[in-house]
C-alpha cells in the first residue's frame, strides 16, 4: 500500500484509483463499447442520484467539504467560456484524461445538458487502469456559468459550479466552487487530490486559451 501511495503522488482522485487498482486484475484490459459505458452511466445515475445536492446524513459515514479555486485568464469572457465549458478541451490537460464519451446532449429551460463519462487511463505496475467518472453538465450560456455533478468509485460525488466574470484589462475571472462528498475515511484524500487535479486543469486551460491554442 505504501508503494501505491508513493506512486499516486500525481494530482487526481487517489482514493478512487486505489480501489480500482487493487480490485481490477491486469488482464482486465478489454475495451468497452460506448454502449456499455452508457449503461454504466445510467446505473450510476439511477443508483447514486449524483445530482442530488442533499448533504450526507449524520451517522451515514460520509462527509462533505466545500471549497473553491480561482484563476484569471487574459482573454475575453466569451472566448474563455466557450473553451473552458467544452469538456473535450480538457482532454490532455486534465490529469490522465484519455477520452470523453458523450451519451446525450439536449436543451431544457435554456440550459444545455451533457451526459458523459470521462475516462482516465492510469499507468500502474506495467498495466493501465481505466477510471471512469460519470457526469452531467448543465451549461447556462446567458449567465456565463455551468454546473457539473459527477460520480466515481469508490462512491465519490462532486458538485461543481463554474462561474465566469469580466474583470479589468479585458481579462476573465473563472471561479470553480467545488463540493466533495465521500466516505469519511477518504474525504481528506478526495479533497486534496481533487482540488489539485482541478488546479492543474485550470492552469493548462489558461495557458492554452492565452496562447491562442484554444
């Protein structure tokens, strides 16, 4: 276990990777179809109802932590919002994010909904462990904000609201308000590494937007 923890010093959800890496045999490297992943998304949606923002009940063994991170990007708000809210632009910029499988996209009450699964490929002792995060994103183009709720093993839920604001000098301030729900024994791991992962992605998106790459 100590060896695994040293290996997992990179910023991503350590707790989820620990469980996955220790429970999935090295031979289980067969590719899943998008339809199979969509079925897993639906199971997570039906079972864990991860868009429910009700705090964990006392005595449930689960804990919640709220935090936020902010970055200023030297670009107009419309450009920043369009690039930042496109989850596909996070590929190659979020830690180990390999691909995004979009299951459904639709509009309701002025919001754009995206139901998707983010897949991270984590190298571990000569093999690759695939970690899936099932999510729903709701984009409010009029308000320059979006929300994302996610679920991943081992029953880690996040609620995110990302808001964009014009600031002096033609820059855009992006604030991510993050809520983490997890088993009480894992919450510190989840928060520390979840925040670090979001900060890494934030920095990479800032660089890509300011350089004109996005």
